[in-house]
C-alpha cells in the first residue's frame, strides 16, 4: 500500500532530474556529430548546446577524443567528390561537405573548429566556416587588386572573445608585401605598419597557438618564426637555433639523382620498402619538406626532417616576448625518404603514436597517391590507416579540431 501511494504522485516523480551541468558532462563525451543531433531532442538541449559555456566545454574535451581530420580534395576523381571531407579516424568513416560559396577556394588556416578559406591569387572572397555545422561567414571585400602569395591566418583573442584574421600578400603594383587584419564581424580590413624590408619575406602555413598566429618565414639569408600577437596586434621575429636546418631551400637539380632508394630495417629486420610498382621519374618528383610548423598536444612544435631522422623542437614561453625554441626529441623513421616518397606529420596523440601523411609517386603525375599511416617510434614500426573512400590526392588541414563555434553569431 505504501509503495502504491508513492507511485500515485506526479508523473515526473519517476523521471530522474538531471541538472544542465550533468547533461553537459554527458554530451561532451559523445562524438560531435551526435551532439549536433541532440539539438533536435528538445528546446532545452538546443539552447544548452548553443550556449558559449557548453561550446567551450566541448572544445576542452577534444583532448580525450579520437582525432578528426579535415581534408581538402585537390582533384576531382568522379562526380561524387566533394571539396571538403571530414574523416572520423576511430570509425574510419568519411563525411562529404559541400558548401557552394566555398568551391574553388583553399583552406588556409584553422582555429578552434573554424576554418578560413581563400585564394592564393586573389584577395576576395575570404570565408570563415565551420565544417561540422556548415555555417559560414564572408569577410569584408577588398576590391580588385593585382596580388600574389595571399596567405590568411585565423586567431582568437581570449580577452575579448573575438576572432581575428591576419592576412599577407604581395602587392604587384607596389612591389611589396602587405599585412592586414580584421575582426570577425567588422566591416573592413586594417593595414598594419611593417618594416619595408619585410617585402622580401616568404611566409608559409600559419598556426594559431598561445594567443598568437605563427608563420614559418624565410629570406634569402635566414629563416625564422614570424609571430603576431592577436590581443595586442604586435609582431615578433623568433630566430631558429643554430642546430636547426633551414627550410624552403630546394636541392640543386644536379643533386636530385643523389637521393637513394635505400630502405631501412625495423628491430626485427623487416624492410621498409618504397611503394610497389615504383618507377623513378625526374619530371614528377614530390618536393620534400625540410621543416614543418604545427601545434599539437597544447604545444607549438617545429619538426625537422633530414634523411631518416625526424627531430622535434618545441616553442616555449607564456608571452610572445618570452618565446624561445628548444630541442625536444629525435626519432629514426627507418626510411630514407626521397623526392618520390615524402611524409608530413599530421599530429601526435600520445608519446607512442604519430599520424603521418605519406605521398608517393609511381612514375608520373597521374600516379601520385597519398595515404595515412601511424608511426610508432619506440617500436620502429608503421601501422597502415585504411579509410574506405579516401581519395588518392588530398590536402590535410593540419591542426583542425571539431567544435560547434558558429561564425554567424560572432
């Protein structure tokens, strides 16, 4: 009798109450696609998952999840090929993303789940979009101008909660390199004053880390990091240590033939061979990358490649004026990489695993191919990452982490 009286109360007595904080903790453990679908459950969950506090919490939880990759397709193999692909590494699944205004544009940088796309040869248009929500926003137009080497970096100012976009390009009319900045939501770009000799700089692959946008930069005389403080809009140049190699310097043509096809051995004596069917062709070599700049594991890392060796240098310091570069680690890849078989480091998700993007060339341009593999340095071993539907050629947007940040509301 006593039990029946308890059950005869209000209908909500049998439904356990979960506070928004507990619901947030549960949702943050789900794959981000599942979180997005949860917005359709009820209005309360929709408002919760759109709140800035939840979006920040979800971003912080990414470190405990399997990596997600964003790929840009570099060639159209069939009618179903999409400009961008989202790859779930754990499930080995690919999701196609098509946003019509972004067609023909290239991914240039990423920050907190947002991706900036534009053209190397034109100032307009430039978009910021979220591959997960498929929301996008066009940045202010600049008008037609003859330019080249257009590079765009995206950063976040935690003191204001605003996103800033820094771009650089060579103005053909003035014959010098220019730098401009805008805030997401602003109506125009602002030109930044920089020294005249900066017109000789070459810049590559911007990376956002520790409240600054960092570029690999080089001149004919030296190489360095060019860092832009997003909060105070100030630049700083950071010189490389003497022990680190230069980058952006191609080997002389007569030296190309000196790259051997020797192979390495693992601890069990197993050979690491060039791809089957490999046919050398000096007209279709892949340019090897000597230095890479990328952020992973909360660190800004410079990766140096020299033959079989992979050396890691870490950028340290809490403030831009205190940054310095220190040698961190070195691994033998047990492969003598060459212009026909190169690799890039996509990320490191533990001390044991590096994800590599390997490029191979089977004799001519049509037979170039890319693939992913795990590199286990302590075991001197490789594990192939087979992903059904992966195109033969693509560009990986390095440093991408999925989020629900909306560019439309910023």
